[in-house]
C-alpha cells in the first residue's frame, strides 16, 4: 500500500485499530455498525472515568475519522492523550495512539502521544517510529481486508471475553 496515495482515502478509526489487537470478530462487527458497547456496564464505567478526568483539558477532539481524548501544548510540543480505564490491553492502547500520531503526521502535524491510566495514576509516553509506521501500514491493510470480508472471523475465546459487550453475540 502506497502511503501517499492511500492516505487520502483512509477512513480507519482508532477504535478499529484497538479492536484489531483485542478481537478481530469485534473489529468486524463494530465496523459493520453492530455496536453492542452501548449496553455494556463496563464500557459505561470507562465513559464515566473519561468524562470525570482531565476536565481542564481540550477534550474530545475530532479530526476526520479519529477522536482524540484530549490534547495539550507542552512547551510547543503537541501532546495527543488517550485515556484508558485499565492497562490490561496495553498493546491495543499503544497502537491506537500510534495510529493517531501516524494520522496526524500524514496531515503535517508532528506530535507525541501519552496514554493516561487515571485510576492507576500512571502515564505512558509514546513516540512514532519508522518501524511503527511500517507496522501500521500492514495493520491498516489487514483491517481493510477484515472489513471487506463477507462474514466475521470466527470468535476465539480469550480470558477477557466474558467481560466483552459482544460475548453473547459470539458465544450464545
């Protein structure tokens, strides 16, 4: 995939990047607008944490197809912040934020990333590298193929499935 030509048509959301690492079935269903999260108490707890944290920051910044939790200007350096309830899905969280950095870079905006885990009083700084960019291009291509598929990938049972909003859909 040629970055310069394909980037203009890029419509992937950060949530899709996140779900790519958590569950490809969930990614497929979410991408087809089968969104069960609205019924989930766990998701609502995350939303409450998001709404109650970092009230003094410029929050919920929407740029095209990405939704950034909040941004800060730290001594002339643009920081892109993502707020997460837990660090249990660390790789998914990291790649979601890397995608935001990648997306902004390709719009001519240089930035650094910070994942905030307010309930743990923990932050993790993320920097986009050339290696990350190459990985993201492969991930984006794989996501596009998953979305184009006629049916979802068969669910794979994982330790966290029972807490997922899609659990009954997948395993009933």
